[in-house]
C-alpha cells in the first residue's frame, strides 16, 4: 500500500472518528492488499449511509462525490483514488436465485453476505494508520492455500451467479475451487436454476468473465462444473484462442461478444444467447446464416467486388468471429483491404452530370465501386469516364 493511500485512509478515519464512526476497507481490496497488489479503487463500509458520510468527507477533504439513491451509496474521488462508500448491510434471499432483499446490518452481517472467504475480510481504518484485519471466515488462510471457498452450503442456491465468479477468481488468481465448494456448485447447476435467473445477470457474468486475460481457464472451470452444458454452450479452446489473436490484431468491436460466439454451437439449434439486443440478434443471424447457407457461395467467389458486396453489411463482430471459425483468407482480405476502398466521386458528382436522384444514381455508384475494387479504375478521371459510359448505356 503506497504512502499516499495510507495517508488518505488515515484522514478518512480521523474525520469519521470525530463522529464516533468506524470505517472499514472491505472485500476485494483487502484480498489484494494481502496478496501484495496495489489498488486505486477501494470499497469502504460505514454505518448507516455511504451517501451521508461521503458528503462529510467531501466537505472536509475535498474531491468529487457522486451519490446514488439505491442502498444510499456514494462514490468519492480524492487524490486520484476512487472510494466506494457503502453502508453496512445484511441480505436475505426470498427464494433461490432471487435478487437479495437488503437492510442495514452490522459489520459481521455485512461480511457474512459475501461470496467467498477471500472476499469476506475487512480492515478497520484508524487515524494512526495501524489497520486491523478482521477475518471471521478464514479468508487469510484460504489465500495462503490458494482456495476459493464459499461461506455456507446454500451460497450458490442463494446466488447462482457466484459460480461464474468462482471460476473467474480461480482463473485470475491461479487458485483452486475448494472441493466441497465445487460439489455445491455442480449440485446447484443440476437443479436447472441457471435457466431460471435473469438472462441479464447471466449476460453480465459472461461479459466480465470473457474480459479476463485468463478467460480460457475460467471457461474450463465452468465447463467442468457443467455450467456451459446447462446453457447449451460448448467450449472450443482452439477457436477461442484464434479469435483472441484476431481481436488483438484488429481491436474492433465488442471483445467479449466475439468470444461468446465461440461458445455457441451454431451447428445445432437452439442458439442460446441471454437477452440479446437488436444488434446482437443481427450478429447471431449473420453468423448462423453464413455458416449454414452462405459459406458455399462465398467460397466460389473470385472477384473482390463480389466478396465486398456479400460482406459489406456484416457487423465487425460477425466478421472477426467468422474469420476465426472458417479461416477463409478472403474474409481477411475484406477486413484488410476491400472494406477501405472508397470512391472519389459521389452522388453529387453524378447529379452535376445530369443524373437525377433515383435508383439509377445508386446503381452507377455501385458499379463504379465494383470496377475499382476489381482493379479496373485507379484515378478520379477513370471513375468519371466509367460513370459517363454507364450513364450513356443505362439511360438508353
């Protein structure tokens, strides 16, 4: 922990202690400190309301404050550090997989609602800077052993998305899921509960997991726990690694989405995608249609113009995935060369030549572009001459 951060935490403790309030660094930040990792974002739990004490800290120490009505939380930015101020709370789950019902709680209750022992530790802040570790569930020991362990047997039934987080943390930290925890996770999956929780929550967990550098390891863990099978998904590491390399080359599109496509078995319905947006649904349809019907036609194409006009309307995620899935060089040619070919003439140029706004105008521009793609036109004068010849032929 650097000295500037220690000094800020001491100042926070000093200000709040004047009001008889204790503050605690909680969760992942404590885990990372114990692992020797630096953090510039910190969760601090306080009694009552994060919003209330955030306003006081801003008044006393400066910075910028954002407040949120839900749970009375606040985010305070001070000296380049993000502090999430949250009220101590407890949770109960009305039924398996439900969102929790939240109410004010004690520190012990707040730690008991956490997902894993390594995330259920707190550090009491003091004005002297001598911070006291509070570890009620053996998190420090599990850090030393390299284990991901839940706090109680019903943890995954309360919140099945913790299974995704278990895989994510295990892969990121190079840890193992504790055997009993793994058994409880698998038993939870076999109940079919993953199909009953909000698709938006499933989607969010995949977005987080597939954004991790160790995503392949995390997916292997999910696969072993039968999560992918339960969601009609399939792990294909070679394809995923190809798509990772392709994305690193082009750096376009939504990275997690390209990787999610590698999990979908397009060769057999139904396709599972949690709560797709309109654009995501378009991507699914493009990929599905190409793999099932357009690919044979595409393979027979020879001219750059034909390749261009077949792929022109595809979303970038579809193209990057299809390049990885099919390894067709012509898709790479489109991405590297053809999509960047532009005309120097436009519709206004043609109107000055006497072409009225009409389908004819679009037809001429399309044919000029095709000729340029196929290497027949090189200069603006070439384009103009070809456009005039087309106008003469098509107008008669």
